[in-house]
């Protein structure tokens, strides 16, 4: 890995410029849902930084923002692309997404300072709705690009306020008729490399600043709607109740029991919404969302089937009914091993780590040779205000990204397209 050079900007300074955007005074951390004012402000910042570098931002028909650096006038196909996302989970950290975007800008600066003359274009990309926090489907932008989700299904997705993706995207200046698989854009990508803050303690425990990703845990999201009888808290005897909140609460406990019975499973209920949600009102319905992850997709399916079975039992015990709907499913992804080896070598032999977090790189890996870099997070915590990355490690991550991009941009062509 190269040493960092004393240039005008650093990765930390780039991030400092957006540190005040989208702060959430209630939850703490940041809430930057896709197409929100905060996320659009971040995009404006990004477009401004591209402009400062003489690059023009181009928003494609799926809302992905591209920029191309091609100083040698190389043919557009086979580009090396890097980037990440700017949207966040509710109350998220400052680095999940933006670190990859800032590192891409910084790596471009370093490539230029080093006088790199690329044999193929470098693309920078920002993908919308990676978290799926507003419309429920993770990596919505990259799924639209690859065809992993149909435009029809995507456009009909709704946010918690009932706005459709089509309406919100239209209000953001996109044409709903344009959404969908984009083979022409995909054909331009020879290799995709995403840098991301590590969302665990792997690098902390290894006392290393940067790693190459080996795999992404398969993961999915299911919505459970438990229906009962809404009623008055004071006039309804216990024997006369059909309380969905009771059934749903028992279901949350059952989720942990089922997960614990399937080693290696990570099952979470982080979103639990009684309707109507009044203090003196027995709920008529409870919506809860289940996130299940496991290295083996068959185990994920078995866990969800068992949890669904328990849900039916617990609902019936309380005179309620329950509906289960799959909202998002991503298989376990093993990154291109040859590409991972090449990046590891280019970086002088850094650790290779799996991740339990999903990424746009995991979606793109279905269609193009893809790799990821992780930058150390000393807290190991993510999807929380405690998520962190020191300025020094952020800069080391950008230097590592510049190192691997230089290798991919000047060396022989990259990776083997997935079969
Ligand atoms: O949920 C995830 O793993 C990612 O942060 N979207
Ligand atoms: Mn992320
Ligand atoms: Mn995330």
C-alpha cells in the first residue's frame, strides 16, 4: 500500500463537510431516507465534489448517479467502477455508505496525483435506496439496474406514509417509465469495487485498517401482519379480547428461540408497529418486520418457515390471524475469488473477511466481477450513532482503494464475468 500524500483534502475532510446533514435529533445519528431532503442535500454535495474534479454527474433512468474519468479516451466498455450509497437507516451512523462515496472521490484525487494513466475508464457511482429503509427492499437501485427486481414491483412499493416509489421518484425528477434492467449500463462495468466501513469487529480484532471482503451473508426481510379486534382498553374484559399486540409480542420472543435453535442464524425484529397505536386502545393490527440471515440460504428458508408456523399458532391462541409477506431476499454471495486474491495481493496481503451486511456490491456480483474493501470501525457497531472510523483509517482506506483501482485500471483486464 502507498503512503498517504499531503494533498489538499483528505477523506475525513470530505466527510466533515456533510457531518451536519440529516442529523436525527430524536433517534440520534442520521436519518437520510432516499429522496428525502437530507439525502438530496448529500447528493448535491457529491455532485459539487465531482464538479470540483472536472467530472459531470449523470443520473441514469434508475436514479443511479454516475461520473466517468477517462483521461486516455479509452473505450467505454470494461470500466472499473467504484462507489456506494448515501441513504441511511433511521438513526444510522455517519459512515455506512458515505465513507465509500468519499473514499471514491479521494481515491480519484490520489490516482491523479500519482499520474496514473488508465487503460480503461474509472466510473464513480452512487446507488439510491441501498438500505431499503423507505420502500422496504434493500439495494433497490442496484436491483433495478441488474433486473433483480422488476420495474413494476419497484414502482408499486410504498413508504410508511403510503407514497409509491413511482410518485416519489417522479417528484425527484425521474421518469417512472424509465426504471428497469439496464444491460447497456451494465455492459460498461468491467469490475465493481465498493469500499465500506466495516460493520463488525473483524479489523479491530486483527489490528488492521483495511480488509478485502470474501462473502456476504444471505439475508431477507419478511413482513408479518397480525390482525385482531381493535377495542377500548377500559370496557373490554380480558376474556373478550383478541389482542394482536399480545400475539405479536410472543412472536418476537419466538423469533429468538427459533434463531437460537439454528446455529449461525441472525434473526431480528427491529420494527414493530401497532395500529392505531393509542395508549387506551387495544390494537386492531400489528405489523412487524423480520430480518433473517444465515450463510446457507436453505437454513434461512427453514428458519422463516418455522417462525411463520409459530406465528400462526400464537395468533390462533389469541383469536387473531396473521399474514406473512416476503419483502426482500438476497442469497449468500461469495465474491469473485480471483479478484479478491488480486486485490489482496495489490494491498500486500491484507485480511479477507466475510460480512453479515448487505451491499450493492452483493447485488452487482450476480452480473459483473465484484469486490469490496472494508475500512476499520473501532467500535464494531453499525446502524447506530456509535458507528465510527478514524480520519487516519479513513485515509488508509482511500489509499488502499486507490492502490487497487490503479492495479485494475492499468493492469490486465479484470475478473471473470459470473457464469
Ligand atoms: O441491511 C444491511 O445489511 C445493509 O446495511 N443494507
Ligand atoms: Mn451500507
Ligand atoms: Mn447499512
